[in-house]
C-alpha cells in the first residue's frame, strides 16, 4: 500500500472512530446524568478525574514518544530495537499499573474514615481502571506504531459501545445505581481488550524469534527528545483534571456535577474546531521551510474557526435552555447559565487552534511545555482567588481568562521564530476568501 493510501485509510478509520465514539459517549452521558442524582454524579466525576490524574504516573507520555520511534526503527528494519521498546514499555506499564492499583485499592479505608463507605467503594472500583488502562495503553501503542488503524477503530468502538450497554443493563435493568455506573467503566475496557486480543497477538508474534537489542537506547530516548513530550502530557492531564477538585473543595460535590454538565456540553460544541487542529498537525510540518505559508495557514485557520465559533456560540446560547431541559431535566437547570458563559471559551479555542501544530512542527516542545506549566499555575491562582470573591462563576471566568492568556503566551513564543498573526486580516474579505467561498458554493450545489 502506498504512503498516500495508508494516510487516507488511517484518517478514514480515525475520523469514523471519533464520530461513533462521540455519539456513543453522548448517549451514555445523558443516560448517566438522568440515572444519578447530583451528588452521585459529582462523585463519579471526581472519581474519574482522580483516575486520570493517577494515569499521569501510569504513562506520562512515554507511549506517544514510542509511537514515532517504533515507526522509524521499523522503517529502518531495526526490529531488535523495536522489540526492546515494546518489551520495556510492557514492563513499565505492568509494574506501574500493579503498584498504583494497590496504592489506590488499599487507600479506600482512609476514604471510608474521612468520607463514607460509598466513597470508599467507588475508590476501590476506580482502582481497577488503572490495571485495565495499562493494558489499553500497551495495545493502542502497538496498534498505532504498526499502522493498524482498523484495530484502533475496533477497540474504541467496542469499548464505548460496551460502556453504553453496561450503563443500560446495570443502571436501568439491574438498578445498581452509582455502583453499576462505576463498574461499567473498567468492564467496558476489559471487554474491548478481550475482543481485540487476537489482533494484538498478530503483532507480537512477529517479534518472538527476534533477539532484543542491548544498546540501552530506550532510556536515552526519554532523556533526550522524549522528556518534553512526557512533561507536556503530564502537565496537560493535571490541568484538565484539577478544576473538579477545586470546585469540590470550595463548593461541594453537587457543584462539581452542575459544572461538569456545562463543561461537557462546551467540549461537545468544540469538537468541530478540534478536528481542524488534527488536520493541521500533519500539514504544517510539510511547509516548515516556508515561514510565510505557515503564517498564512495560521491566520486563515484562526479567522475561519473564529467565525465558525461565533455561529456556534450564538446558536448554543439560544438553544441551551431547551437542550438542557430535555436532556438532563430540571435538576440541572443551574447549568444553563454556566454554559452560556463557558461557551465563550470557544473564542479562545479558535485563537489557539494552530498553535500546537506550529510548536510541534518547529520542534519547540520545550517552549510548549513552558506554556503549559505557566498556564496551570495561572489557572490555579485565578480560580482559587476568584472563587472566594464571586463563588461558582469565579472558576468560569478563570477558565476563560486563562484561555486567552494561553494564546498570548504561545503567540509571544512563536513570534520569536518569525510566525506573526495579522489581526486586521480577520475583518477583510480578500481574494483567497472569495475563491474559497465560490468553491464551497460549487460543492454544495453539486451535492444538492
């Protein structure tokens, strides 16, 4: 298969996987919210965010580094090195998975004394997520590095479809309540691992007769270019999961549920913008020697995504009361006003959209790591201060402010390397825009 065909096939599988996964997750999300009360749903959010933070220790970013390195070594027929990387990664994930699992599982007695038996039981169930996530990481890293996009698609579909089935069975038929919902998470991943196991064995079988390399380069990878990718992923995951705990500390568990409903809705509204970022990741590196072209791509992508985000924000504000009422019922009406403010985060998202692809294409991961650390500290500072003055809305404004500060900080970095953004272009309708509009109209007429 040619490189172009491989890319096209992989893109097709990943795009289809994202669409189906989003659809299944949305249905599961609505069912879970309607099944549990606000306190129970808040506990689920906190438990899952705690697992996500623990996953930083499980795989702080080593896997994403190995995907590219295994692919490169396979291309050079250095299969002894490939086997070493696979072997070491399995060792690390297994060891860390067992250790973290034991720590979380036996810490449940502490949570029972400090909170309640319910919280302790949720901690025990969530600890099994660490073990299954270790297996999931091992499988997906091997599939990605060996360009087995079909297996990635199958795994994601089976996992999310299984979760939906388990939520319906445990929650609505067996009436297991919050325990049934929590059990659905590790059990759905286990189901996917079982179904996809034969595909994994097909890959591993290739290396059984190969002798592992003894060069000791695995840890050199981590010490050199790998450490920045590890740092970025670790800080980002902590950044994404720290807000629920700040809310719980100052405002309580139910406040976590109210906020998370609004925040999840913003994430779903932002999916169309994030797909453009995914498209830019492989395109911008191809033009790395042409600074002017990168500048044009950055300017146009921000301009169009900003315009698109205006449409999303307007429709979201108008339709929010109806969607929230029919999807979540009266118990989450408070989330509507929060969502109507949080949705303005899309403007910050659109500004930041080309930034990460530019940093990666120019190999500026070190600077990107710096921005993540600074923004995490600013978020903690703003949220803790503002929440004490204006309560719930302090967190919301802290997130929005930090989103725009993220853009300013990243833009300050890339300007040093010749990438500038002309904000005046955003209000101009130039020849490129005109040609693009004509092309869009032609496509629409063709399909209609």
